[in-house]
C-alpha cells in the first residue's frame, strides 16, 4: 500500500491508499453495503476515507434505493393535439394548488418542480 498525505482523524497515523473499501449505509430503513470503493485507510485503527470518485459512486448507488413515499399511476391523454397528464387531487392539495411548473427529463423520467 502507498502512504498518503492524509492523517487519520481518529489516531493521527498516516493513512494508506486502499482499493477495497466497503461502506454500509441505511437508506429508508434498509441497510445497503457498497463494495469496491477506493480511498485511504488507517493501518492503525482501520478508519477509512472514501475518495471523491467513490463518494459519488456510493451516493449514486444509494439514491437507487430511495423510493417516493407515494406513487400515482396516470394515463397520458391527448387534448388539443398535446399530451396531458392529470395531477392527482392529493398532490394538488399538498402543493397548495400552485400554478407554475418547471419540467425536465432525467433519463426516462419527467420531473416536475411546482412553485
């Protein structure tokens, strides 16, 4: 293992490069284990520090386990030559009947931010 310039915040020992870090996290009540991460590890106490690339990877994986509290299924209809999706009354009430919306695509999802 290669020494790094990072000192352990627990015991102040010099950390070493690591390519086999494992992070355990809880996402919405479910425990997930993410393996194959890189960063540094303290040879004295075992404290590990995930690098920026692996941190992004871990966050991306954890986000896949997040699920919305409520999902409404709706049919897309056509009105006046345009595709229309009805907003469920429960969501309309929760949002306070706001009228402005920003829409964008995330992969195959349409995301709406209503304000």
